[in-house]
């Protein structure tokens, strides 16, 4: 089993990845990615593993999932919870930024 994620090439634009491309990019085995899909941690387009297409967001999620499991010993169900909480935190940060921006614009207009 590969353990180190491969580094992305700077400036490379990736629209969708196959299962093999995702595995190579993240340095993980296909079986492990299939388990992440089964757990709902990543959600590819397509019905069967051979036809799956992953978004670039999946690269980040797979790499983060790998670190959570191997560095912290979190199981896949726990990884799903952690990643969902991280997503919610990011959404809340964006909302706060928008509110701060809107508030500062109103104060400067007033």
C-alpha cells in the first residue's frame, strides 16, 4: 500500500479524475478509495468504479482522510464526521466574512 501522497504539478488544471488517477495523485490504493465512497466520504460521478469520475475536491478529501486515519487512528465513520464538520466550519467562515464585508460597507455608506 502506498503511503505518501504525490505532489500536484503547480498550475495544473484537473477537471475530473478516474479512480486510478485519484489513487496515483493521493498515493493510496483503489480498495481504500472504494471504502471511502461506500462510507459517503467522497462521491464520484458514475455507477461503477471503472466509470467513476472524481472532482478535484476529492483529492483534498482523500488526502485529509488518509491523514486522519493514519496519523490519528480515526476510523472511516469518524473520518466522515470530521470532514463534514470541517465543511460546515468552512461554510460558517465564509458566511462570517460576507457578513463582516456587508457590515463594513453599510458603515462606510452611512
